[in-house]
C-alpha cells in the first residue's frame, strides 16, 4: 500500500512538472511574440514622434534659412555687380585730380571772401611788403664769391650790407662797400661777368691824391697804415687825384684783386651799400673793420 501511494505521488508530481514546463514554454513564446510586436510598435511610435518633433523641424528650418541666406547673398552680390557695371567710365570731365584741384581752388576763394581770410591776406601782404622794402632800402645779405678781399673775407662768407647811413654820413676811407661794376670793368672780364656786383675797400675819396709805390700807399703824401691787407702791393700806381663824385677802391688782397688801380675810379652812384656785419660762418661772426 505504501509502495502504491509512493508510485502514485511520483506520477502525479511528474505530471504537474510537465504541465508547468509546458506552461512556461508557452509563456516564454508568448512573451517573445509580444516583445517583438511591442518593439515594432515602439519603433513606429518613435519614428512618428521624430517626424513631428520640433527638433527635426528646427533642422529643416535651419536648412531653409541657410538656403535663404545664400540666396540673399547671391542677390546682394548681383545687385553690386549691376551697380558697378552701370557706373559711367571716367573721362576727361570726371578726372579726380581735376576735381580735387577745383575743390582746393573753391576753398581758397571762399577763404579769401571770408572776413578771416581777408584779414590774414592783408597781414601777409603787409609783412611781405615790409620785408621786401627792408631788403631793398635798408639791409640786404651778400655772399663772398672770391678771395679779392682776403683775409677780411673768405669765400662763402655772408655779410649784411646797409643802405641808409650814406644819406647822413658820407662814404669815408676804409669803408668796405658793395657796388655795381662800372662800365670800364667790362673791358677786363668776360661778358657774363661784366654786370656783377663787387666788394672792395675805399682807399681815397674825392679830392684825395693817391700814390702807390714800393709796397706802400700814400694819401695826400702821407703814408697810410693798412693792418687789414694780405700783403703789400707789388705794383706802382699814381699819383692821381680822385675826381668829384667818385672814390678809389682796392681789394684787401692787393695782388689778387681787379680794382681801381686797373679799371679806374668808381662813381658813388654805383655804390649799393656799406658792409657792416659778417654773420656767417658762426665761428667768425664780427663787425666789418673799417
């Protein structure tokens, strides 16, 4: 009895386990079918959501906007090219240099018409007139081109020549003067130098009797001391008397000067002025010795 019960229990247990195993297999197959279906449905749902999602919409919008920007740039470039092509070529009337010149001229005309422009123009005119008048009638600069007045002046020295004092102080002996060459000077030089201005020292004035002999100068039979000369003259001259309205001039470099002992007396009217001040070079600035 016990053996039969045990056998029945075992048979029933195996039947229950078989049913359970079959149920499990059916359940797993059902789960697999259900999972596949749900995955397919999930994929379809995701695709549908993505198609309608704002992210894809924004991507499409960006693409559309990029296309529109490119179109705008293209249109803008075409408009610029059309504008350049439509400009007329520059001819004589469109010369930019002439336009600039005309604008400058117009500006100057407007400036002269203004009160400020007229006032400044008047000031500059007055200054210019004063400067020119000062040079013509008062003082003018001169340049030493030769060694005829050495050692008093060197080549390249610059000096001031005044033109006023002769009105109240007549020219005197030892004055250094600048003058226009007299007509007789042209007989001893080239035609290109005939009208040059010269600089010499007055040795005798009208009424003086001058004589040069044995390296010494005599004025009215009195020997003259000349510390400014380069050396005693090696020629004889005179005696002669200086006529009215004239002076006799010699270079300080007595033996290398084309002066009155060669071409004669100098009319006073040819004198431009009296040299009074040497201002160049700076290391030899000084008053002119007379």
